[in-house]
C-alpha cells in the first residue's frame, strides 16, 4: 500500500510524474480537478470559478453550513487515506503534504527543477516565447505557494515537509517514479514491522545505523547485497523471559530479517554452550510469538543457506 503526496514546481514535470506513478500503481490521481468534481456535490459554475481562482474562497463556509470548503477538502483526503489502507493513493498538490503530515503510511515528495528547465518545458507545452514562459512560471509559483499558505499557514517550498525531493533537470519521469515506488515500498515495510512490534510488544530498532558485531555478519550482508536480497539488520528484539516484577531478563535480537522470505536469521560461530542458550531463545520466540519464522544459521550451514538464497535471488532478478 502506498499513500504518496506530490508537490511540484510549475514546469517541473510533477503532473507527468503523478500520472505515471498512478498508472504504475493502478490507481488515479487526487488532483484539484478531481476534488472540485467529487468532494462538494453539485456546485454552481460561479462557485466553481471562485474555488479555481481564489485560495481565500476555500475558507468560506458552504451554503447552510459552518464548515468551509477547506474543511471538506481536508476531511475527504484524510478519509480517502484511511479507507485506502490496503490500496494505493496519489495526491497531487492540494497541500497533501500538510493534510497527511504524520500519517504513518504517507510519503511526501517534492518535484523541482531549475528555472531554465522549467521555462523550456513551459515553452514546449504552451508553444509560447521565453518571456511569456517566465511570466507563466512566476504566476504559477506564486499561486502554488499562496494556496498552501492561505489554507494551512505553511510554506510549500519548505524542505522539512518532504521525505524526498527530486530534481528533474537530469532525472526522467520514469526514473523519478522508480525512486518514489522504491522508497514507498521500503517505507511500507518499515511501517508494517513497526506495527508488528507494537502489537507484539517487541522492541523496534529500525532507525539504528548498521554496525555489524563481527566479520561473519558483514560478509553475510555483502552476499545478500550481491544477489539483490533485501535485508534489515537486527530490526527488532523479542523479549522471551521476565522476572517476578515483569522486568525482561532474556531477549534475542536476530541478526537479519529477510522481508521477501519473512525470515529472521541468527548467525552463530559460538561454542556449544552458547548455541544451547540460543536454541532455548529460539524455542521461546516460536512459543511466545506464533507465526514468527526464525532460525539459527550455524557455520556449517552458512554456505548452504547462501546457495539457496542465491537461487531465489537470481530467479527474482530474472523475472524482472
């Protein structure tokens, strides 16, 4: 599931990226046109013109109501996001990065380009002169910024509103879409693991910088990378024993999680007494956290596992 908001500079190919992204995800684009057509029921042409022309008019109440057009806009977009927990949603403009700020499933993207690139795009699109294109950009940029400032009191150009900023001076539409989808996929995985941690009351370590404890782990990570097998290093900790006061006395943080296989791996080259303790922890994890796929990889099994993963990784790459 991907909820992606796209803000863009005029002439930066933001509309093209949103359309291509929605097509790849098999969904539509929630744009200004879509909002005006679907969020407010039957509205007369005069009201529609004023909503198209004036950001301030969005702060006006609907006839017979104390709720403003901006209130309805925010409510409908948030409702669509909550209803699309298992589907994809692309929001173009409309202050989506502000409306869905803090939504755990949302990725906020800003599309930019240099003035020279944007002027050339506008000249081609509208078949106008260089001077006319500069005027179009100036008006468009001012209106984009004013809309979000007027409705939400935020500066749409502020980098802190975005998870990803893409510059189309050198990036194509397809490259931008690829980057957005990959980021969204990893963000979705991270959110799912965080939710699992909360539900199972395990500890979430996904924000930590990867620092391997030994050469074996580092070597294993390199092999996984070589075969394009996605991995997370010690993303969570499973408490398995508690004392009489409820304090955790034993826990295990599996070395690797492989999302494609839904598999936790604990590598070990330790002597037998430590392996016995790890085996106990594994047994307790399976008992306390049903459905958790976890295993120890002994030194003698290391190469065998690598060969098996290599086959799966190679098959996946071939299908792409």
